[in-house]
C-alpha cells in the first residue's frame, strides 16, 4: 500500500499561511486538468462527449474557469450555481440545470441563460410552460429507475429517493413536452454517489438506453443526448484503487451498440456530470493541532472543524491525514481527530493511528477537493475558510478569502459589527 502524499512543498504552504492562517483548503490545478482530460479521453469514441462539472462539488468560479478552458460545461442545481457558472463565462448549452423542488425564478434564470432544463418531476413540465409561457426547444428529464436499479450508500435506494420521474411517467412527460413545442430531447439519470464499481455505471447505461429505445419508438422522438450523471467515486483510502474508466467506457459503448445502434437508432451524444472524480483527489484541508486531550481516549483538537469538512460527521467518511514532518514516523498513537463545535460528531477521524501529535503540528486532510468547503456552514459562529488554487506553474492563487466577523454579522438587522464590541474583524476571536 502506497501512503497518500501531499504534493506541494512545505515552503509553499508556509507562504500561503502567512496570508491566510489555517484552516484553509488548497487545490491542485494541474491535477484537476489531468483528471478532466482522462475522463474526456476515456469517452473519446463518443462524438461530442462532454462533462458538465457538478458545480455543487467545488463552487468557485476560479475552478469553473479552469475547467471551462479544458472544455467542461457546468451542471447547476440552484440559482447561486447558475450565477457562478455565468460569471465564469458559461452560458447557453454549456450549462445543464438539474434541480429539484425548483422555484419559478430559478427556471426563469436558467431559461434566460439558455441553459438546458433537466426536469425532475412530471408536474414540472406544465410548471415550466406556465412560468416561461413556453417550453424551450431543448428539454430533458431525469429518470428514477426505482426497483430496477440497486441503490448506493450515499443517495440510497432509487425508489426512496426524491429525485426524478418513474419510467412510466417518462412517456407522459416527453409526450407533453412534444405537444407543448419541444423539438430536441435529452435524458438524464443519476442514481449513485461515490460509486467505485465499473459495472454499476454500465448497468445504469443499459437501463437508460433501453428506455430511450422504447420512448423513441412509442413517441416518435429522437434523443440528442444521454446524460449518465456523475457519481464516479474516488479512492479515499490509500489501499483503494481508482475507478477503471476504460472499463466503464467500454461497457457503456457495448450497451449503446447492442441496444440502440443495432436497432437502427442514431447513437445519442453522451454527457456526464462528474464533480468528485475531477476535483476530489486534488484538494486538501490544511489545519494545525491546537490541543492534545487525554481522558478516556486521546483527542487531537484542530483549528478546523466540521464546518470546514462535513463528510466524516455526515457519512462516517474516511479522509486520510498526513502530518507534516512526520510522514515517515511510526503511527503508534491512536487519536480521535476533532474540531471545536458543540457537537460530539465533530470529528475528522475516530481511533485513527497517527504519529505522536503535539500542539502546532500541521496536518493535511486529503481528498477535500469536492464536497469539502462547499458544504461549510456557520454553526457556533464558525467562519468559513480561505481557498487556494496552486496553478500549473506552481504559483499559489488565493481564490476565496476567509470570512470575517463583519461578513457573519452583515445580515443581522440592525447590523452588528465586530468593531462595535471592541473586537477586530478577524476569523480568530
């Protein structure tokens, strides 16, 4: 087993730390571009293949601009994500709007941008028509295959998920879209999150292609694209392997040829909306040890907390930890690695073997490039951290400053300002 390594020198971290004290997130631009290219190359057999990067994974315009330059679109699920995509230079069919329980204003914004509307529910066909006074020419709907597809630990069983049309509703939905003026069609499915079995995605493609063939024959429509969603997992643990993209791609190609091409249907353009597999392994949360507590067990208390990285608390997820300067030291101590929130699940690791820790030690928590900073919050008045992007030439670029107390209090009515209470507008109180 090869341990995970932090890719940048300590001197670079120290340079960033002079401007933004820990905790903060760091992303590797070169690594992100390599992973985006690998996905594109795996599906190069499909003309026009495109990944619509899931903005929710890493919602920062610097990341979106980087990926836009590599040919990626943006998958958005909210008004804020639409605006982020727009400000990163993504408009029109560069944007896939896949939301649920969607307010009218968000459909209006997506339509003004020319984004592809990917509807989550049968009732949304009429809702969008009433909201816009028309349907856009290009429409898409999200399939929930129900019991036809086994679930995934994070999203759960499809029949219990809140997302998507049933297969039966898809016939009614596309018929209604066609009657209301839609002329171009796509179909979407997303039934897994952080899935690492190649066969899972191949089976999903088989289900969707079979439905595409049935819809095409029954309704006399042609599907321009099939969006197979995201959900490709990453190896959070050192002993885990990357998903075999070649196997995923070959299996999907085989299913497309067997189900669509051999039955005389034009093969649709393939799309995906991968986020985690692009940016996840290319991000780290940097944090320092504040205290070592020794009671019924040993606790290493960090200056970060689950406001900076929620996944371990929410899912019991594993994130590898590197201790700077002790990479080769024996992991002969066992710690719960914790934050300071008033919640006992505020832990990055439980019973984790690590080198002997001391206050001041610098830690890198791995694989936080997706669903890390993005899931942050302000419970206990915690302030959200800075984000850095190390560019391909090795230069660090600050892409989000840290929040201040003034930021936190700005929405209070009347406003409360840190200086009025004698405190400085800093992250550390």
